[in-house]
C-alpha cells in the first residue's frame, strides 16, 4: 500500500518570522487523513528569519529530530544542553518525562531552513536525553547514509527511543538506489528534499513524499540531481 503526499497539499503556517509547511496535522492545520504515518507523527519544513525563533516551550514523551538544510539553529534546554546545529548535522532530543527547550536562528543576517520531525516513542517516561552528530555529505553519494537509529545502534549515529531509522541519499541523474528495510513490517517514507525522482510508479518532485507499506525495499531512480530523506518506522 502507498500514500502520496504532494508538496502543495501540505498545511501552511506563516507568522512572519516563521514560514512552516506541515506534512501531517499540526497546530491549526488538521486533516483526519493526515495524522501520522506509523510512528512518524510530525514532519515540519521550517524557515526562520534571522535572530528569530521558538521561545522556551515544553515537550513530553516524544522523539524530536532536527535536520538543518541551510543556516544554523541554536538550541538550549532545561537539561543544560547548549548547541548550534548546522547543515550536515542531525540533532535528536528524547523528551521523555519532560523537557523545556528553545530554538533560534543563530544568524543575524541569514535565514535558517530545517526539518523538525517527531517520532512517537517506544517507551514512555524515560529520562530526557540529547544527541547531535555531524555526517559527511560524500558518504551519501548514490547510496543511503543512515543518520538516525534506535538506542542500541552504533554510537556514530544519532539515536532515539524508537525502532526508527533515518537515511539520506544524494543521487545523480539516471542513477537508482535501493533502500532495504531494517525490520519486517515497517513502513518506508520517502521525502524528496530536492529534485525529481521515480519511486515505484510515482514521480516525486521537490518536497513530495510517498509512504510505502508491505514492502521490504524501495528503489528510487533520480530523473535529475536528487536529494532524498527516508524515514523507516513501525506502523503503530
């Protein structure tokens, strides 16, 4: 089974300092057919103006992954973590029993663009935790580079409290790469960051997405230079 989410069908919110696109129901955007894809609950595509951002606010029992696409994002939380994350890095925060944090554009002159992704946790009420790693872009050339995995995955990955896996690929025009699921029964969600790709019988353009269930692998053919994010999740 597949579910197709076109770029132009995403929810929208513009507060001046923040321009956000919502793949799934979030804030004032609600669509009963777009609540989640398995454990994938939120996929927000955000642009924040210079020196602006999200003031301190709480989260509980959610795995929150941030992937900067351009610019730099400054993070501070109630556990004492202070960091700046940039394109090429991935950050994850397990909210667990509860955490408060803020996120601001670290630049006075340039916008920051990033994805914020929420994953439903495997276990409730764990101790809050923070993780951040940098990844070499060259290692995703015409292949999938895993950047996020479960807590028992190797320490060179960003790890979260769920059997979920995030992978990135930069695919040359005419090339095909195949993603193989880590666990049977998982859903595979393909989000095109930039470009033009063929997935099964669907053409996906920039910011289009396709969720696939009942398959152990998915092949992505690039019709032009293409960047994709794949999120593999349990279908809870």
